[in-house]
């Protein structure tokens, strides 16, 4: 990557970071991507699945390769103190999707600049609404694979607080399946001075949350993996009023389908039992809000792609990060295309913070002390993250394209 492009990408990244857009509202980001692709000779398809943008670059007969980046931000108030921090109230690129967009713009530029050196079709996808795990399915439902040729592989990456210059890649289950639930417990409201005349949904919810925390420790085996987080509990409006309901939001992460079913069944069983034990006037309402399947990398495709990534970061710097309990909807694109998936972690943390950390275990120890994705303090270092991310996507694509 030359210095002119690196400067362009850096400026674009800072602009995207300062102007984040929530899921499904990525109109400004989409316009930037669309204009960038058009200027480089791509056939551009706008508005797929809402704000999704797709660029096609055809250089002749040969394989079709899809590269994907997500565009949406989170409802988080930024606390990084960066000079290019978000100017949008209570919205932040706290998960690094601005990095993903910028890197894919860089890869799109590199593939276009080298179009005489390869044969096939590059399909670059800027996807909306990953944070609500709705965007990939929305693009599929809007006829993505009727508008573009089906790829031989789907490639993508996610920035993470591992050292810039390191890539995390593994075959098989990579990112966990995610289920987001809303559970509403019903009580009978009344005056706080006379709780005996009420059925208190706050106490009911508190007992339920406590019991739910025993699911992973007592109903999931030691060699199995599950995460259950209650991220929100809402009830009441005043200190001296017992409300008539309490609402809880849960996030469940699993890798194995049988474990997933067991955990979801236990959540419902406990909620119903606590409601009955409290004398609730009606059983709890359990709603599924979001579902994302596990991200499973194709082992053979990983083996084929790995040498190209090693050429970017160097031998021994593509590491197996182990299963990741975060979730992604990129796997839906690969499944719909019936194509193998190769999805990796892109290091985005300052390498100086990892001085002396030589093994995966030592790197993990340092990572544990850094702000994570979704934190108001999360801030990948633009360099060398953007340069490496763009190069990684380009190299992986060229590994699959002819020529």
C-alpha cells in the first residue's frame, strides 16, 4: 500500500469513527462506500437489505470471491478522548466496524489497481445491522444471491484487542451462536408500604436472575461452553410503588446445538418455576429477539487461506485464538451461498503493550487488561491496523482468484 492510499484510508477511518450510525441507519457510511467503489470501476448495487452496498469487479472467467465488512455502530457514549471521537450523541463505533469498512475499501482499491493480474470476480459487501444480527439475513432476503454470482468462498475479519500485526484464525467453530431473549415477569402492583397485598415482580425477577446464574455452573458440563448474561433488568418507576411487571434482557452464547437447547430450556423452566413459587397472576412471557448461528470456518478453506495471511504478517504471527464467545452473522452469507467461510481476528491493539508476550497465553493475559469491543474506551490503533487489515483481505482474495 502506498502512502497516498494509506493517508486516504486514515482520513476515511477518522471520518467514519466520528460519524457512527446505528443498525439499519448506515446511510452516510453506505454512500461513502458506494462512491469509493464507483470511482474504482466497480459495478455498484445500493440499498440491498436496507442500506447494504455491494461492488462487483469482473476481470474475466474465474473464481468468485466475496469479501464482507459490517458498517453499524452501537448505542454507546464514547469515552476514548480521541481527537476524532464520535460527534453523535450516545452512538459510537465501539466494536470496530469502522475499521472493517476502511480495510475493505483499501482491499477494493488494491484489487482494482491490480485487475490485470487476476481473473475472476471480486464481490465486496458492506453489510448493515450486524449488531442486531439482522443485516446479513436482510441482504439475503432482498435477493443478494440473485443479483451477484455465488462465491467460491466468503472472507472477512473482525478487529480485536490483540496486537496489531497478529491475526487469529482457526478452522471449525470460531464464533459462538447468540440468542437474545426478553423475559417479562408479571406481578400484582400496589403500595410499597403494604407489600402483603401485592405480588412483587422485582423480587421475582431478582430470584430468577440468581437462579439463572446456576445454569452454566451446574447444568453445562466442564468440557462444554456456554455464557449467560442478564444485561438489563427494568421494573418500577417510584420507590413506594410495587410495579406489576419486571422485564429482563438475556444474552446466551453457545457453540454446540445440544448445549444451546439445554440452556434455553433451563432459562424457561426456572422463570416459570419462580413465577409459580411467587404466586404470579400469570406465567412469564419469554420472547426471542435475535438469533445468530455459530460461525464455523471451513477447515480446508482455512488451510488454503492461511499462507496468504502469513505473507502479510509473517510466519508464526497467525495464531489459533481458540473458540470466541462473541457472535457474528457473517456465517449466514456463507450458508446461503453454500460456500466455505474463512473469518479471522485482526489485531488492533498497540503492539508496544505486548512487549515480551510471545505465546498465546501471554497475549491473552495482556488482552484481559485492555478495553474490549463494546467498551466506551475501545479504540484500535489506526496504524498498522488499517494497513494490515486491507492487505490481509487483499491477499486472501488473491489466494482464491485465478492468476
